[in-house]
């Protein structure tokens, strides 16, 4: 994900932000990933809406059976994790390596908390017999949220791996770019959850 | 602590709370639309605030702005 720094430094940080067409912050691959992920989840939501129109009673009962409290807590958890991630990247660009390490650890911690809360929700649904095969709504619920769950798990591992990539106050350009890529992926997980929740939990 | 980040976090948390408060505030009728707005704000922030695409090549700014707008349009269409 590394790229040359043939460009200017428009922000106030010590690390230059590349401005070349092939050098978006974090590297081009992670932005292509953003595009693919948004399209994938977008298609999943389109299927949810179309099938929901065909089986409105099933979807209404399915939604009513979801626990909004879990979703509310997890939304706050991810939004807060996103704040920590944003702080980490800002610190990193300003050459404050230790603060960035704390920020990344905080984001990973909130990611782990999300996984724990979601795991508890999954356990309660399974114990109530609301598994993948119960009906169309639950099939889509498990597929969409399960796919997102895997993304968050990957993001947590990615953040911890990036955090191990440097020590001290001067992470260097490559570490900054790796952290930026991990940051994009983290915010993507956050954004996808915010897109999923209204359709799964809040639609009347 | 970066103050704009803290403000953005506060706004997102506030809007999230409002969107989930549908049963508590039936007269206001908040709900999925508000959280869909939060999702759009988050996608926008992802690119232009947190990840500094606003300083990237113009093509990236246009492409990402288009993608974020597409997300908003999709949310509106699917949510209707």
C-alpha cells in the first residue's frame, strides 16, 4: 500500500498527503475496496427491500423481533471507535506516534466491544430459534450482519497489526500510509453499519 | 483531542439517539431517515474529513463525491 511521496503537504502534519492520481491517502487499493464493499452491501440492501415488499408480514414480524437496544449500543460503540480512529490518524500525521498508537488501540477496543455485543445478540437470537433458516428476513439479517461482523473482526486484527508496525514517535511514511489504509477500512465498517441499521432495525 | 472530531462525534451520537427514539418521541417521528442521514454524513466524513481526500487529486474528489451522493440516493430510494 505504500506509495512515493512526490507531492505537497497540504495539511499541517509532518507527513505529506500524496496528491497524485494514483496516490490517494491510504493507497488506491483500499479505495477500490471501499467502492466494492459499498456496492456489495448496497445490493444486499436492495434485495432486502425487494423481498420485504413481497413478504411484508414476515419482515414486519422479523424486525419486531430484533432488539433495538443492542443495535443502539453497537451504533454508539462504532461511532465512538470511529472517533478514536480519526484521532489516531490526525495524531499520526502530526508526528505524535504514541498518541496515534493509543488511538488505534482505542478503535480496536471499541471494535472488540462491538463484536462482543453483537455476539451476545446473536446468542440470544439463536436461543430463541431465530436462525438463518427461520424465514427470508432472518436469512438476510444473518447474511448481512454476519458479513459485516466478519469485516469488523478483520478491521480489529488489521488495526492491531498496523499498531505493531512502529514504535516511538516517528512512524515514517510507510507506517502512516498503512495506518491510513486501516483507518479507511475501519471507517468503512462504521459506515456500512450505519447504512444497515435503518433497514434492518428501524424501518416500520 | 481534536475539537472538530469531538464535535462530529457528538453530532453523530445525538442524531443516532434521535433516530432510535421513535417510540419515545412519536410526535417527532424520528427514525430510519435520520439514521440514513447519519450514514451519509459518515460516508462523507470518511472520505473528505478523516482521510483527507479533499487534498487528493481532483478526480478522486469528484469520484468519491459521486459515490457518497450515490449512497445517499440509494438510501432515499430504498427507504421509500
